[in-house]
C-alpha cells in the first residue's frame, strides 16, 4: 500500500496527524502559516480545496522533489454560510446554539502533490445535532475549549457522543481528513 516515498503532512492538526497514524502511513509534519483566504465569489465546496492548495504551495519549498505532500482544510457550512473557528467562549456558545437541532455540512478539501502533479478532491458529510440544552453547550465549551475547531466542536469528543444523532458520510471527514480516500489515492 505505501509508496516508499517520504510523505509530508502540511498540517498542524493533531486530528489529521492521528488519522494518518491510524492508517499506518509514516509521515513527517511540515507547516507554514498561510492566510487561508479565498475569493468572495468562490463556490463554497471549492473553498476548502483552494485553502488546502495554498497550504501545499507554502509547504512545497520545504520538501524534496520526490516527497508526497498532503494538505487539507475543513469547513463547516450552515445555511450556505461558512462557520469558522470560534473567536472566544461566547462565540463558541453562539455557534453551537445555531447548530443545535439542525443539520449542517462538513466539507474537507485535500491536495496531494506527487511527482509534479496535483490531485485535488473534497468530501462532504452531513451532520445532524439533536437539540442541545444551554447546559450541554456551556459544559462542552467550558470543559473541551473547542476554539481551534471549525464549527466549535470535534465529533470525537463528548459533544459528538451525546449531541450528534446521525451523520451521512464519512466520520473521519468530520474529524478533518477523509483518510480512506487519502489512502486510496496514495
């Protein structure tokens, strides 16, 4: 399965790192801060691929020509609006209150650079939260501090276990990397 080339993960995400480790792929992490910007008129499903591409382009100069570079970006979308990472406690509570009792989409864009070629793809998963109480939301925010997570939650944490009643699509995509698709491409 493994190609024998050095794999570089261009992400600081501990969840993406964990997923590649679970898949048995040896890799190194190299990260360059990128602006994560996109054109205002860009179609929402194209945005995470665009941002993942920015990350790949930024990391490429740190790598050897025969390295395989993997980058990704995940967005949470509610009512055709991208929900980013919360700014603070109040913002996290506001975001989770908006997601409560509703379905949203999680879209992860992935770029794999290999042998001078780019493979780009995205994966979408629909996630439905049960109605959450104010107490559940504040408990989660105060105890798990989801400030580095798009949509103010991590599906693999407490809130996923008690608050999500169904998903349609890849669970690992919601964590931040559709790892089975990445393995397939490798």
